[in-house]
């Protein structure tokens, strides 16, 4: 009798687990290849099973799946209802951020992404903010960077944050501040060409010709085929009054990458 009961229980559990698995496959079937077996499982089947589970005893992974599906279908009220059932944490905040973004509430979305430490989504929202309010974007970037530094788990994201702060500062003509941000980015990611070139460019516009020359030279060491770096050295030479050296750098820049944007700038300045 005991064996029979135990066998029945095990069989029921196995069936329940299989049912949940098929339901999960149904929910995510549209993301699968059209030729995959899971693509043939109706989405409606997955929704019915998960909604049945949710009505009896809501659990995190069920609420997550239902919220994600509702969001994809544009049912933002249902998505928010299911997301709020989830346990507090990064996934909970990230979903609420996506729902807020879908509603056009960028400020709220940015706060949720911040709490979730969703780097890509947060930077996307800060970039949107920068279109209309650069000082606010710079402040928000610094606040998010402080969170990243406190967590200590996103060194590449911290470097990118310093670099982005440099771009936002430069758009406000704060080139000395931009250079200071770039220095931090380069210190954390010394092989990143974008950070090095930004430091060189911002140093040039800050009239810090020594640092501009240093960073342009460093960029050439990283990529000898980079025309922007040679042309940048030419601009430095021209500002120092040395047209002969500037023309020599222009020839080098044209030889390696004639289409580089800074090459055209140097050529125009030498006319």
C-alpha cells in the first residue's frame, strides 16, 4: 500500500513538472526557431497553466513569465500586476522599469533600472535625459556610477560611466572636466581606443596641448592605422604654430586612413 501511494505521488509530481515544463516552452515558443519542436506548443496553453498556478499560489518564476509575456503583448496593466507579485530584487525592478519605459515614464524607468543595476537600460535612459537636460544627465550618471563603485562588480561599466560623463561635460563646453573624467576611464580601461581618443580630443579643446599630444600618441601606439590620432597630432602642431609638422602629420593621416573625420578637420585648418 505504501509503495503504491508513493508511486502515485511520484507519478503525479512528474506529471506536474512535465506540465510546467511544457507550459514554459509554450510561453517562450515565439522566441524559438519556427522549426523547433517547442515552437509548436501554443502560447495559450502555457498561459492557461501559468495562470492556474498563479491563481492558487503565486510564485516568482510564474509571475515573472506572466509579466514578461504581458509586456511583450502590450498589456501593461497585467504586466505591472504580475511584476508586483514578484519578490523584491533586480529582476522585479528591471521589469517595472521596462513597464514604466513602455508607458513613456522615463524618470520612473530610470529609477527602477538604477535599483536593478541594469547598466544598459540605465545608460539608455540617461542618454535620453541628456537630449534635453545635460546637467541632470551628468548628475544622474555620477549617482549611478557611485552605485556601481559601491557594488564593485562592474569595472567595465564604471569605466564607461566616466567616459560618458566626459561626453556630457564636453557638450556643455566643460572640456577640463571632460578630460578629468576621461583620465579615470583610461586608467580603468587603458586599451580602449574610444576613451583614449576622447581624452586627446578634450585635452585639445581644453588647450592642454601637452596632454593632447600624449593621448594622441598613445592612440597611435594602440592602433598605428588610426588616421584620427595622426591628424590630432597635426592639429596640436598647428596650434603650436608649426605648419610644417602639421602638414607632415596630415600626410601620415591620409596614408593610413584618409576618411577619418579629423583628417578633414586638419586639412581644412591648413588651407
